[in-house]
C-alpha cells in the first residue's frame, strides 16, 4: 500500500500552523493568569465600597412598597447603583482568557486536520508510531480540555494544559518525527482504534488532573504560609481557586480517567491475545501499563476508604503521573519488547 506524500506534507504544514496558534493561546492564557491578582483586588475593593455605602436596615414596608429602589433612602439607592453598574462583567474581566480559548479552538481544528491528513496519507488510523501517537494524543488533550470547559470554568488551567501540549508537539517534530509509512503486521487490527483511542482519552484526563494537582500543592503551600503569618510569593495564584477546590477538581478528573485506563489495560490484553496468542507476556509496555493502574487504584482507594485528602493523596497522584511519563518517554523508546514498533523508526 503506497503513501500519499502530498497529504503527508500538508499534514506537517497544518501541524506547524497549529503550533503557532497554540503559542498564541499559551501567551493569552498566561496574560490572563498574570492579570488575575489585579482582578481579585478590584473585586475586593468593589465589594468593600458597596459594604461601606450600604445604609442602615430599611423597614420591610418601605422596601415592599417601592418594589425597586424608589422606596429606599438615597444612600441605599446609591449602593444599588454601584453594585449594578460598577461591577465588571466576566467577559470584560477575562478578555485575555476568551481570546485564549478562541485561539485554542482554532489550534485544535488545525491540529485535528493535520492528524486526519496523516491518516489519509497512509489509509489507516494515524497512531502507528511515537510521532503519530504524540501528535494525536496532544490533540485529544486539547479536545478533552475544551470539552470540560463547557461544564466547568477551568480557564485558569489553560497555561498548564496548553504548555504541555506545545512541549509534546515540539518533541514530536524534533525528536520523534517519523515519515509516513505503513503499519507493522501486529498493528493491523481494529483493536488499534479501540485500544489507543481510549488510552488517548485516559492520558488526556490524567494530564489535566496532573496540572490541577501541581497547582493544588502550590496553593496549599501558600495558604499554609499565609496562615502562619509568613509572606507568600507567586501572586498569580491569587486568581486561582482555593487549595481545597483544586484538590477536589483533581480527584474528580482522576476518578473519570481511572475506568478508562482500566479499559485500556483490558483491551490491550485482548489485542495481545489476538496478535500474539497470549493475554499477558510480561512485556515492558504491559508491565508499566499495569503499574500505572496499580498506583492510581491505590490513590482512589486511599481517598475513598482511608480519608486521604490533601498533600498525601496529591503526592501519590504525582507518582502515578511520573509512571505515565516513564511509560511514554522511556518504555516506548528505550526498552526492547513486543511493543518496540512504537519507538522511533
């Protein structure tokens, strides 16, 4: 089966265009993050102005008869005016974040088009080697992040999600690049689409959860120092949620990712039996996929049954993601085994 070199070259061009858009999104998210403390201070000052302008309690009958501000004393009408007209809207306060989300959406469209053309150039799913796995996986990270934004305002995580995506793409095009080619015989199975797609989604959720965990550890340290009356640094963290909220967000993301990683492990075993005639062979890739499963199972079990919250659980989650990175960057490239086809050719 031949390779369409024209489509492959267009795929590379689109990937570079996506990286340019991601760079703009990263800078915009960072600008929004840098302006966060100023927004927090303005909001606090506004709240204080409203509190100082608030009048003495008004009789219930006076308020009921007016229906709005007509029956209120002048000072109260002034306070209502301050709160109604002076408070900046969310979009006014988060203009940089809105631009960042728009650029991220544009980057994702270019990125997905690049992945699609890569697949069309070889007429197969475009994740048969480390370069393709990296680029397609990075696209899934962005897609999952934008999908989560529809339900939760996690724009404060943008810098810490788009940053790793850019790093992954940079590594892919400089170190892991592999010219478009056909698959090894053992990969020619419908299980490639099933197993790897679910692994993409699980890895994307674990990556976002890792970012939230790192921010939790930093925020928790800052809150402890502040409680002890010590000076705190990293003022951009003022605009982020509390340590407890970040911890809960990371926990929820891990709780969704773990069943998907479980399916990845099971589907890989089924595919191995189909390709090599055994479900388990202690191949390095199989072993480390299981190690990752065990660490995250321990993390969720500790939180559910032993009440592990906060720093202890966070560090265990960090160990889990360190295993994910080792599996991706070391096992796939350095170790020799049945999965060596995933390395650089």
